[in-house]
């Protein structure tokens, strides 16, 4: 296989792996991974977690609120009140970036013996590939909300949200990822 075919095959592999690895930020979390999860505390209380690899605290909070609105609607409630909120930022857990490098050079080889020297040159192509699924320059942010669900008239409270309105306002943010 010549070097051009190897280069094309490598680039196609990188593109396919990257496509499989890139997932939307707003998604259910698997195990303790990125995305949203919730714990039912009582019949009308939940703890909602949203973990995200980013530097954008507001996005992590918006996605936690969006999940709270979804839970409220799924459980046939009208509104929820945030009774506690916490944001955890972890800047230590980072990994190397992925990359592909391609180099072209002319190699010169000099072979000397008793009767003189002979010089030959040949083109060389090298391909380097580094794959990692971490980001070097982004933090890990987790937004945690404790919510109480309710029906009927929205309480007069700065921490009370009408689930349908919040859902309609925040759901378009998941399309911008």
C-alpha cells in the first residue's frame, strides 16, 4: 500500500472515530459519565444532575433546569421550585487532544567507501495519529439541583419555574450544540 493510500485510510479512520465519539451534550448520562441523571427523593422531590465538559457554567445550569422541566412534565406536574443548587467545577481532569500529523520530506542518504561516495535521495511521507477523547482546555462542570414539583398556580417565588415555559425556552439550546 503506497503512502497516499495509507494517508487516505488514516484520515477516513479519524473522521469515522470522531463522528462516533462526538455526542450531544444534552443526553442521558451513562454510569457516572457526562449528561443528565436524576434521583427521586420523595413523591414530589428530585435531585437532578447535569455533568458537562465545558467552561460554560450557564449551559450546565440551563441543561439541569431543562431536565427538571422534563421531569416535571413527565410526572404530570405544572411547575417546580429549586430548593437547593450547587455547581462543581473540576479543572484537574483533562486529557491530551486528538490529532493527525502528516510530514513530507526528501531523505538524502550518503554511502562512502574506498572508491568515493555515492549520494541518493528519496521522498518520504510520514503519518502520525494521536487519539484521545478528552479535552486539554476545558473544565468538567456538574450542576446539581434539588427540586420540588407542584400543580396549579405557580408560587410567588424567584426559584419557581413553569415547566412548559422553561422547556420551550431551553430546548432550542440543545440544537446549537
